[in-house]
């Protein structure tokens, strides 16, 4: 289970999440950050520092934000 960055990050891109990630699984995209689910160790450091509450455990992503689970994965498959 990995953490997922959702829509609240769009155009926010504060970056604290990337700075605290101990395994460097967060990368900046064009309009938001993304978490690589294959590298994430589920430590929660990113969730704790997100100023816009955009980070959720995969199984806790709000139903209206479920598309971001696939978007995070796809970002790393395509880049």
C-alpha cells in the first residue's frame, strides 16, 4: 500500500513532501507532485507535512479522488 497525492496538490506544489521523503519516491510533474507506488515505503512523512492535505494512504483516498491512484502510478510508468 502506498501513499497517493490527490487533486489538492494541483497548481499548489508546495514541495515539503518531496523534501522529507526518505526514499525519494516523490517527483514533480507539470502541475502537481506524484508518488511512485513501487518505491513508497508507507512511512507517512509526506502526509504529515502536506500543507493542503493532498496526501492519503491508498485505501483512504476519498472516493471522489480515486482517479489519482491510477494517475500517480501512470506518471511513473510513462516517465
